[in-house]
C-alpha cells in the first residue's frame, strides 16, 4: 500500500510540475529572457505565502527532515507533509526555481509511510520501516528505478535494516515503479545512446572521480555556507526579494539554470547542442573553442547559488536534482577539455558518469549513485566506469568530510543515527524519558529535624536540596550523613546547608545521551541531578535506569521481528 501511494504521489508531482510549465508557456507571451527574470521569483513568492499562511510549518530539506523524524520524533511526520511538499515544490519548480523535485517527493513518501503506520497503531520500529518504504517508493516512482530506491533508503535513511526488512522495501519500490510505468511509460527518464566502454579511458574516469570528489566538497560546503549567510536575514520578504533578484539574474545569464535543468541534461546525454545562441548575453563565448567548457564550468559553480537562492527565498525543493545536473555539467566540462587537449573521449559517457560522481560525493551514497544512474539511463554498459568513478569521488570526499549534505547539520546537533548500533541507541534515547522525581525535596535552610522527618517517611537514598525558587543547590546523601541524622542534640542546631554536598556534575534538560554517558563515566556517580536552563531542579537520572533503557533499546534495534 505504501509503495502504491508513494508511486501515485510521484506521478502526481511529475504531472503537476509539467502542467505548471505548460500553462506558463501558453499564457505568457513576453520574451523568453524576461521570463527567466520574472517567473522564478513569482513561484518562490507563491510558495512562501502558502508555507507561511496555509501550511504554517517548515517543509524544506525533505530528506534531512525525514532523518530527524527517525532520530528525534519516533518516526512521526505530520499528516500535512503527505501533500504540502508536493504542492509547493510543483509551483516552485514549475515557475523555474533551480531545485529538484526528489527531496520533496521523498519527504512525501516518508510521510505516507509514517502516517499509515500511526493509523495502524504500529510500533516505532515498524513505523520507521514504513517510513523507509515510503521514501524508497518515492525515489523508485520519480526515477522509475526500483533498485536505487532500496539503496537510497539503506545508505541514507535507515541505519539498521535486517534481511527481513528488505522484503517490504523491495515490494514498495516495485509497486511504485509499476505505478510510474503505467502512467509515465517504461522508457528510462534519461534514455540515451552511449558509446561502448573502452578500457583505454579508465585513467580519465579516475580523473573525473577525483575532480568530482572536490566538486562535491565545493557543492556541499558552499550550499551550507550560503544557507547560513542568507538565513541571517530575518524578514522573509526581504530575503525573498534578494534571492528572487539574484536567481533571476543568474538564470538570465545562464539559461540552463532554469528549473530542474533536466532538458539541458537530456540534450548533453544525447550529444545535442544546448542552443544557447541568442538565449544568453554570454553566448559570444561559444565562438571560442575553449569558451564552451568555460561557460559550462561557470554554470557548474553557479548552480549552488541558484539552488540556494531558490530554497532560501521561499521556494521548496531539494538538492537531489541539482546534484545530478551539476554532475552532468562537470562530466561534460572534463570530457570537452580532454578532447580539446587532443584526447578522444565520449562526452555523453562522461556526462552520465559525472552524475554518479557528484551524487556519490555530495550524498555520500556510492551504491545509490551507481545503480540510480544506470537505471535512469539504461547505461548498464558503463557499469565499470560508474563504479570506479563513484568510488573514487566518494573516497576523495571522505578524506575531507565525514558527513553528507543531508547529515552534516544533524551530526553537529548530535541527532544523527548511524550504522553503529551503540551510537544509534545513544541517539534514540531521550534524556527527558529517564528522569525520576521520586526523591523528596528539602529547602536549603531547613533544620536537621525537618530532614529527619523527611527521611523517616521515605526510602530515598538521596535528597535534592533546593532554594525558595526551586533551583538546585546540592543534595543530602542519607548514607553518608547517617551518624549526624541520629544525633538528636543537633536537630535544631544544624541546617541542610551544613550537611549537604555538591553534585559531581549536572545533566541539562534535553542534553544528548552521549554527553550524559560521558558525565557518568567521568564522575563515577551513581545518579546525577537534572536541571533546566534556569538551574531549576527536575529530578535525577540513575545509572541503573540509564543502563536498563540502553539494553532495552539495543534489544529493539537488534530484533529481527
């Protein structure tokens, strides 16, 4: 069911994008250059208004949001995400926003799986699996690539999948692909005629892999840096105006940046001219033989700016499509430069393999990159260069960057689930669920007599000491103060502040479990107090309770059922 629904969502989104494009091309009769300047900004504004006043939620960065749902929100995604990303992304891309539809459809598929699991009252583990099935089905449906859908979920979304879990993932992707075949035909998305693979070109594919690795590093880091810079502009309409102006100018100068760029990508894969003459003020560069790779290199470097401007300005789209586009451009530039230097390499092949190189580097998902590119083009004859180039690009990026464009920010916040089961357990455990507030509280100025009364009526081993505002001041260890507690002569002479001791460390509300574990290990304490940002006492977390929760979560992760 999840696969069918995700496949239908992919078909609807593809239809919606093309319908918006068709309507705009029919109804607007001004110069194509002016269309580049105006329409993308309009689409961004419409999406911005819809998000702010209708949806009222942040729906950008769909893949990252799905990852966060798994690690922080029990795999629960809000019901509106089953349609909101599709609505806004179809408007954004249909009007010419320089982003992709894949991340929104992944979030849509994940939301379908998550909400269906919640409706059926399933456990966290099974809701997570259905979320993965939805994401896998969405990728399979939008690209007509069932194997790539499964690999995408395994490499990027789900941190621990057993062999039994592969069955529903495969069923979901096959179902979604069949739905896509029924409504969109069985022809690959980027069907093309490629030159047979030649062993003599292997060194050049290695070069493409290395350059693709550094290109991926640029693409990822520049994207995150630009998002941070633009995000500092608090007024959304000022941000929209600046981004819309920048995007319009970029597309005006470089028309292939308009929309997803898949038309240009298809032309490059088939060895066709992009027909830039008369469509760009920079087309004079095409008269110079080195002008072509220079112009396309500029398009590669500026694609990041166009993509970020679209998303930061209010548009909704992902980095999946732009990564494929930028990879194709990079592959073309490398091949054209080699040919101009006197070598003879097939440019269409390098365009295709360049897509895999950048995808493997930016998303750090080499298996997904290899088989997705093979499936969407029918280019299985190039499996050797695809594997080689994607692996080299991935290895190059990993030297400098541990995380992908999807996981970088999540890793910085400590919410990233990994294939390391121990680390995954620590990420899934929530500090707030382990707090126990069974310990009687005593005021810091209370007398020893009052403390004895509290101890008599409780079996607590420790008493938290607070002030009049409820702020934690220390604690009374019943065992270590037993001798004083039985000295009745001191009942009215001593106060709590005379016998209390400081806590070896504090745990803060919402603190990451890895940090909590480190504090227990460093202090050797059996229990630590939990306080909020104002130092108000919330309770204690004991090492025994923490270890019990850890074992239970680890057992759940390792379970095959």
